[in-house]
């Protein structure tokens, strides 16, 4: 039997050895609970250094859904509306968590090519809003998924333009950064350039998909939001008693560029894979810019690919999704392409 090749999700990958080593090193002696430990204090300093922001604050949580929904709840009043793309993860895949934690905030999905919000769509949403009318939810936050769940991404310049448009009406700007390291690595910009320097107030720092063991985080550049999250995080049950083990993962993740190196490995594997799919005349739904690709492949060929040990998700119809991770090797990519080639020509 052929060995399986994992292309379902970067969530299926293991933890990075550097992060496991850091957890083991922190597992010595005792430490104060609930974030009053030296690892969490040091994490704030590391985040401020990496993102070049002297007042940035970081809140470890256990999932991207927690990071997104709690951040957005702190950024928007209950009568507010969060503007996002109609395909955004916060709208389609988080079971209404933002509406629950915000006390009823409305999610408004906007159209846009390549699964990205446009400045024109944001301004059209503003034109469609009855500002000051208490019958109508008031736009309060613009949320961008960077990169999108379809493998496309915003550049830092595009984020800056959208942030500028949002702030014309006083909206805060949030980024769902479940794979933000992949977007930063793809553009080659600095973390600051893709976040606060582009007008982002708060973002979810994804780590689980890129080598962490059990934590993502919220990073705040807005002190008022951070002050509110101090209480919201606890109320939602996300202040871990042994927070040092979350904080040390994020320390290792951000130290010496590990997060960007891991993301670059995943991106490079997908770039090679996408090139191979094109050579096989497989239609890509959109050009993959990071570590995710959507393709259209006949159902019978998909079944033969599955029989050949390829692990991937069918997304409905003939659409399939492939995702690479920091653990994906170029040898696995070449082998996967060989198996796909055989599946396509099999009778």
C-alpha cells in the first residue's frame, strides 16, 4: 500500500521541534498561574520587538475562532456590524461566535473577486448604511482574512488602502491572521508593514497551523481594545491557568524567524505543487499565492487519487482543496503529482 501524503490541512501537521523543545524547557519548577509568569511577560516584549510597536499587547488563546470572535467582540458594540468578505472564515466557519461574544453583532458579507474585499465594496456598504438610525446596525469593524481561505492574499498596500477607507467612517480594522505568516513570507514585507503600519488595529496571530502545539493569540495595537480584552478573555474561559506553556510556544514561534521560515517552506511546497497541477492541465480555481490551492478535478479521478493515498478535501461538486504545511517536503509534492498524473489517465 502506498504511504499517505497529507494535503488536507496544515491543521493536520504536527508541532515544530523547536516549539516542543521550548515547552519541555519551561516544564521545570513552578510558576505563577494565569499569565503572571516570566514567559508571558517576555512574550509581550518579543511581540513588541517583532512587530516594532512599543505598546502592543498579546493574549494567548486556544484557537483561531476564539482569537477572532473575542477580538471582534471587543472592537464592536452589540449594535455594531462587522464588514467582511462573503467567504470569510468568521462568517462561514465559526458558528456565529462573533455574534455570540459581541452580544448580537451583525456580520455583513461583501462581494469581491479572488475572495478579497475591495475599497469600492466597503464604500458601497457605507452608502447603504442608515448612519445614526437605531433601526440599522452600524458598521464598526472591517475584518480582512489574510490570506483568504482560498489561497489568495492581500498585499500590505491593499490592506492599507482598505484601512484608510474604513477609517473614513471611524471603523476599526481587524485581520484574521490564521495564516498571516504565509502572507508575510509571500510578500517579503515586515510584520509591521502588514499589520499596524497598514492601519490594522487588532489581528489574530495564527500559530497552530504553522507549528504550534496548542495556542493561537490576539495581538492588539489599540489600547482600549486590549483593556477590554483583559476581562473578555477571562470571562470566555481563555485565561489558561498554566499560561506559561502557551506563552513559551509563541515565544519560540516568533524567535529567530521560525514562524516565517515554516511558512516559507509551506508556500514553496504549494508553489511547486500548483506548477505541477498546471502542467497536468488541472484547472485551478484561483492562483494560489500561499500554501493553499483549490482545483477542479473529475470525481472519478478524485476517487483514484484517494485510493492512491492522497489526503485532501472535496469541497462540493468537482472542487477540491489542497493545503501544504511546514512539514510538507518537495519529495512528497513530486510523489503526489506522479500519483495524480496516473489517476487522471487511469481507465
